[in-house]
C-alpha cells in the first residue's frame, strides 16, 4: 500500500510552499502555484476534472469528499469498501470510476489516464507516477497541461532521489501530516474555510480523547493487518510501527507492544514470530483493508497463534481501517482505540 509505511515519530511534515492568495479560512485567488514534492504546479482555476489514482489508499478521495468536492471527480480508483467513517463507504461507492481497466496492475495505465483528459491527477505517493510500472510520469502529464499532486508526507515514497526533508516527512509522519494534505486541497480547490473547519473539528476530537486518557496507565497495543500478509517475507500479517502508527497509539493513551526492541519503520518487514510471541500485547488493533473481511475471525486466529498475549487471554481487540493511515479519518481510529484501551474513561 502506498502510504502503508509512512511515518515514524511526532514531527509534522514540512508545509508545502504555496505562492498566491491562499490565506487560511479565506478564498483562493488564481493563479496559485504550489511546490509539491519538488514539482511546481500552477493552478489557473479550480480543478474540475480530477482523477484519483489507486495507490492502495482512500485518504485522498476521502479528503475531497469531506470538503464537498465530489462533483470535481472524473474518475476515482480508490476504494477499500471499508472505513472508520460511518458514511464513507457509500459515498465512495457512488463516485464515477471512469471505467478504467487496470489489467491486473495496482494503478491506472498511462494510456487510459491520458484518455480521460483530466486537469488534475492526485496520488498518495510519488510512486503513483512511476513510468517503469506503466504509469504516466508527472513530466508527461505536465506536457499535456495536467497538474499533479502527491500527499506531502509521502513525497519520498517511490521517488528516485528524495530530499532529506522528504525522507524526514515520510518517516516522521503524524496526524498533523493528514491535516497538511487537507489544507493543501483546500488551497487548490478554493475550499479554505471548509478545510480549516474540518481540521479544527478533527483536531478537537483527537485532543478530547487525549485529555480523557491523560494520566492513565498505557496498555501495550499492536497494530496488525492480516490481509497484507503477502507483503511480509514470512507470510505473517503486516505489523505497523513508527510514524503515524505510534502517534495514533500515543494519542489514544497506549504505547507500542514492540517498543524498546530495536524495531522501527524501516525494519518492520523483518518482524518474525519470535518477536510477536515475546511481545507484550494488551490490546490488538486489527486493521481491515478489504470489503467483507471477517476481522473477528482474524483476531481469533491470531489469539490462537499467540495465546501468551494478555489480549488473547481477555479477547481484547478493536477493529479499525482507513483511520490508521495518513488521511482525514485519524480521529475515528483514535477514538476506537482509546475506547477499547480505556473503556471506563468514556
């Protein structure tokens, strides 16, 4: 998943450089120029024919939906069929797909993207524009007058020569990185007031959770994604560490089960059964990634495999989905995790 391994401490991603009239809560005066991952993009008007690349993400399409921009979407390739937001699945299902055929690939092929004639293409990460994978490059799209955007926290992901700042933004992503993308979209689409309101609301919800659990004991929590076992060399469920994942746990009044054993974002693919069997797991955070997953059954399977976990002994787990990644639904995931970890606090 592009964006799956985004993050690693508590520093927000650097703010994108914007030239033009884009004052917080105000209105956008075009032309608006944005420096996005080292690519200068100039918007002469609000985009109206937007294509959202798959990127195995829903963060970008959800941001547009929550800002009331569904009418600008020409084709959306982002859809899990599951969400921590109660209305999101139905809203994403209702969007046009452009009838693209990805032919077994994870992304829209270049020829089909060109044929759609968008004025803006949005990807989760720089890898969404990789021509070696049959995708259109940002340079090719620029030659056709098509603007492109990448979530600023994920500039380094899939980029051949990322800057030091872009690497830090990726490894140190937090929920503030999610808010940065919301603000960027608000600037580009002249939805600054809506973006500011959304960020204010989500930040207030997260702060309320953190205040409710302040001073309480911090259970050990482990974030796993069973349906991503194909990403792990051992075939085990994917385990998420560092960055926004650690930030979510901290804001929910928990701490990571694998803290202190030398594992982080870069080494998470090397986690083995021995690491998990020796981990202190008071709460299992099990992440859904596909429609119709039986997460209850997946939790039971893990508890059977690791009966030594305290979470297995108490059957203590919580199911989340899109809210654990950089995106606009972090508040929902944090609320769910906190309520499972500290039921008496809510």
